[in-house]
C-alpha cells in the first residue's frame, strides 16, 4: 500500500464536515476559519510505541488514545475542539493496522466533531503525534495559574483506574480476567474520555485547571507552581471506581490514585461560593466532581490521612528521561 | 537532564515575542489570536532519523530543516508564518544535542518571527514533528487547483541542488570537498530556504503553487491532478546553480532537477499577462523565477528536450512505502 492510499484511507475514515474548514487534507496546508471573538487553543502530544503504549495494544485503541490525550489538553483549557492534524510514523505500510487505527481515531473525532485537516505519514519506528485546535473566548480559558488560597481542590470522575489497568495489562497479571471490573480498568487505560463538556462548564468559573495525565500529585503540583500556592489533598476523599476498589487493596489503590497517570480527569480549583453550583452542573453532565482538598499558603502538594496527618508521597509522576 | 530542563532550554533558545501569542509554552495549550480577516493555514511534517536525515547530520541542521520543510508548505500557500509547535522524540536526554538542535530551529524561526508556542518531548527513536501556523486572507491562498491551460509553469531559484548534495553526503563521496561548490550543494540539502517572501508575492496572483519537496515532476504532477490539466516541462530551461553544473555531468544534473526532492523551491503557474510583473518582483525579492514549461490540455507531466521531443522520465519522486 503506497503512501497516497494510506492517506486516502485515513481521510475517508475520519471524514467530519465542518463549515470552518475552508480547505482540508490534500494541499500544502489546510485553510481554517477561527470564529470571531475566539482565541485559538493549540496543543500537541506524541505517543511512542513501547513508551506510551505496548506493541500489542489494539490499533483502534491507539488511534482513540492518540486523539484523546490531546483533546484532554483542550478540555483542561475549557476549549471547544475543532480540528486535528495527525503525523503517523509506521514501520511498514500495514493497511489493516492503519484502517483500524483510523477507525479508533475517527470514533472519538466524530463524538466531538473534530475534523482531521492535515497530516503526514512517514516510514520509521511506530509513533503518533497529534496536534489539536479548539476555540475559547478571551478571558474564559482555564489556566494553571489562578488558584487562590482558600479555594477547594476538585477532581472529576475517578482516579487511579488507568494505572491499575496498566498493572493488569503488564505481566504477570496480563490476560487475567478482562471481564467485569478488570475490563473496566483496561477501558480506562486504553480509551480515556477527554472531559470536554466538563471543561466547558468550568471555563470562566474555576480559578485553575489541569488534566491528570502524569498523576494527581504531579499535576496539582503544576497548578501550585503556576499559581504560587500550596495544596493539601485528603487521601481518603479521593474518588475511586468500584472496579478499582474490587481489584486492589487500599495501599495500591492510594498509590494509583495519587501518582498513577493516564486518567485524563480534570483537577481544578474553585472558591466555595461557586463550588456547589459547579458540582451540581458537573454531576448533571454525567461526570461528577469530588472535593479532594484545599489550596493553602506555601508551595507544593501535601497529602493527609483522615486524621490530618501528612502521608509520605508515592513515587512522583511520569517523567521522561528521569 | 530531566524533561523539564530540556523543555526550558528549548523554550529559552526559541524565544520570539509576538502580540498574538496570548499564552505560550507552559500550560495545557497555547492561546493564540488570529488577526481578523485572515484564515489560518496549518501544516505538519515529520522528519525521521535514517529516513529524512542521517544520524550524523549536525543537530543544528536538523533543527533548521525540521522547521524549514514546514514553513515551505506555508510559503506554497502564500501564508505568512506565525507559530509552530514542536514534538521531539529523543533516544536520550542529550542536553548538548538538544541545545544545538534548538539553536538551528531558532535561527530560522527568528528570521520569520515564528513563535514556538507548544510541544512535547518524549523518549524514543529520534524523530521530529513540527506543526506550523500562518495567516492568509480568504481568496488569496495559493492552492494546487487553479492552473489553466495556456498558463506558464515557473520555478523559483534553482533545482536539483539538494539531491546533488545528498549524493555528495552519502558514501562513497562523503567527505570529498565540502569546500566551494560542493559545500553550497550541502547547504542546500541541510539548510533549505523556505520561499516565504516569494509566496507572499505570488498569493492572489499565481493560478496554482506547490513547493518542490518530492521532486519537480512529482510535485507538478500534484498541480496537474488537482487542476485537471497536463503540463510540459522544457528540460533545457530548468534553472541550475553553478555549483550543480560544476559537480555533475548533464545527465545526472537533469535527473536531480526533475526528480530530486528537498529543494523547497516554489513551482507555480501564471497567465502570460501577469508573468513578467511577477518575475520582476520575484527577482527584486532576491529569488528569481524561471519559466520552465506550460500548462496543456490532458493529464500528467511530460518532459521535452530542446527540439520538443519527449524525454523518458527519471525515477519518480519520493514515496514512502513504495
């Protein structure tokens, strides 16, 4: 299968029609119209085989996740997704692999009406770089800077599932019970849900926001650094899925929740005056948020047990080259 | 060197201040303002070690070229460059390599006031994906569709130098005389000049345009396919640099000019009524354009000798997975 046929297959599988795409795939560049009164939000993320996913991961899951981790960045800014480019580096022109990959990518793209507007296919070790574009009104964007002492700290959904899923996926547990609860953990690992609707609810209202990709403590630490504040997490309040509770004992569970990456939930801060309204709206959106701590004077993240005593932190979040 | 330090080094070396960057590197996404009355042009290209460049290429040259091949796509659309994202996958956190890479990237970025607004660094086999963003007024963009029967076909600068440089760079010629003319061919290979100013002259006026990245015949073939026309090239009119003429005999030279990729000159079509004006303005810009053929009825590209007889084509342009 030649490069042209690969591109054509991806293009046709990922077709999403948008008026703001004036010229799509097939020329030297796409031509796109940003609606007036909006800023453009742009983010890019790479997935490398053997680093971010294992070689035997289903191609459709890789396609989904390559887009999901990028859309999650837009969600964390409170941006509405619009367009993506896809740079796909493949060891060989495996048409079936590419078709399945494109189907997974397209499944998520259609859900959020994301048009694939350009890309590049090259021969080389398997990796995928996606760049996403979205819209956000000036002043409404959620950044990492803005958390105020006294704000509550919140997390959407549940934490730790993806890291637990990875543990199940890796030897020696691999293959054990993909049914039931364990299957749900694997789905969290392979098919993360970018919290787009929740970011749109929070924008212009939360004081800061980040997506939990590297682990809660590490990512909340980024908010603290950017905002010039500290934060305390109450370990016993961290939201856990029933599947996580069923599959792992308390200590493992807590480590996954505090340091496990890849959940792609939103961690945000908000003043008490608006928090109940935000929590109600988030619950109505199908993804409730839990209060997990508070913003304090100082720097860095502290974790406390039910009695308020500091807990030692599990290993830090994901760091390349560490 | 940890990931954070790598990113900080790249960020500081690539600092370009622009008012339209409302939020740059360091949050979940960049926030950018497209000037009103403009479309956004977006393009992405990947360079893979061992495929698009050799492992012993200077890091600064790789940095320059990774941006240049992308800016060349904006040039071919007649777009004015504004922003770039950089996804850098590295086998190890080699600080010196990264610094030199960033310096080469920044050298070209500063020339065109391109702000680096985001990116990702990951561990894996060396490859670089850049996504560039530029502005173009609606209706003025140069596309591949629009060549009219009777138009002249033109090329900026000179053709074949980069392919000749690659030949010199590869064994058994590697190391021979990087001085003088051969050095100039290597510069064309390693430090291509995106024809941004020339694209801006042509926009709204040329009937079609493409950058010569895969080889003249292949790229002009894309114009023909998109425009529903054919084209004839007069082989003896192809612009050659003195260095190319000095280093290679006529037959090799012609093959490089017709099928060699990586020159990143612009190939465009224009009606005779405006061609002299365009050619004068391009010459004044420091990069003259040569008339190399004409648009004809039919399909595909034919090459003719000085007597008008068809020439057999050299091997086709660059095609991955071919």
